[in-house]
């Protein structure tokens, strides 16, 4: 093989690597733009007032941005209370989804029992029925149980929506934790419960946090059940659906921004656990 041939092959390999790197960064830039540009436009409409909504073309560094329109929106009667109601329902959903879904996933991952496959199928089938079909019987049942127009009732419905995902995802997470580690903990004197909390749970924590994020987002964005099962104690999505239909456009953008921010903050707060799933370190 001549020197020229070797140099040509090396140049070709370098060009191929450079092209792949360029495609990778182009894809990352496109994905970031796909996510961030809508958030930017919503924030511009919420903080820029009427001018920020209707100005065209949009500028990269807008002028006239003020918190006053957003603060005025927050002072609207019922907004803060509905925001707190959404946080309460989301907290109940996240807590119950993890407390019920993680043990179910662990049982599916570690134990063989009769009807295991049928149980997994039944878990999936709980999402096969549209919530609108169950609206009337749910309303009647909640009135009889005293759960109608309560945050607990909304949280329970949201838990039903998130629980199948939590059980099946945590099953996959626990399958990824070698059983030999638990057996080693048993040898050193740990009980099954101690081995779970000392060995399995720390290794599965990133996946459990990802499950919690999904449960939070499901509850935070859900609007149908919250609208049907509440009258006075509405969540933010249900409140905005009924109140902002006749509001000025910048008020609607302010409501949209208020819906976006908590999810972003929650995901940012647990980002290091999410990054750990892909082996990315973050401080």
C-alpha cells in the first residue's frame, strides 16, 4: 500500500467523522430549536403585552418586555388557588404512582407467578378506555364517596392514568439491576427489604425519578377529568379552559407560560437523576 493511498484513506476517514459530528450537532440544534422556540414565543406574548403578541417579525432581542402583564394575570381571582390545586393533584399523583407502581414493577421483574403475562396485559388495558366514557359513572361514584370537587379525587384519577406507565417502566428498570447484587446483600445479612433499599433502590433511582417526571406531567397537563370532577376547586388547566376563552390574547399567553414553567422547573430540579440514565454526569 502506497503512502498516497494511506493518506487518502485517512482523509476519507477524517471527513466521515467530521460529517457525522456535523450531523450530530445539527440534530441537537434542531431539537433545541423545536423545544425552545415555542417557549420563547409564549414568553414573548406573556411578558410583552399586546405589542409582544402581535408584533411581526419577531425580534431576537425584544424590547418592551415587562413582568407587569404576567403579574396582572397572577392577580386575577382564582389563578393562584388553581395553581396550588394543580400542584396538590400532581403531588398526590407522583407519590401514589411511585408508592404503588414501583412495588408492582419490582414484583413483575423479580417474581414468576401464575397470570403474570395476563396481569401485564390488564395493566395496559386500563389505558384502552377513553376517560370520556367513564365520566358519568366516575362523577356519580365520586359524589357518593365525598370525593367530588376535591383535589384528592382529581389526584386519584390522575394516578389511575399514570400508574400503568409507572408499573411497566419500573419493571424494566428493576430488570436492569442484577439480581446477584441482592443475593450478595442477603449473604451479608440483609433482609429482602434492607437489600431493596440499600442496593436496588439507589441503582434504580434515576429511572424512578423519570417515572415521577412522567406522572407529574400527566397530572399537570390533564384537563378533562379536572373539568368534569371539579366545580370550585379547579386545577389550573381546567380553570384556564373556562376563564381564558374570552380573555385578551396576552392573558392566554400568560396562562400558557404559567402551565409551562412548573414542568420545566421540576425537570430541571431532577435533571441529574435523568442524566444518570444515559451515564451523563451533571452537578
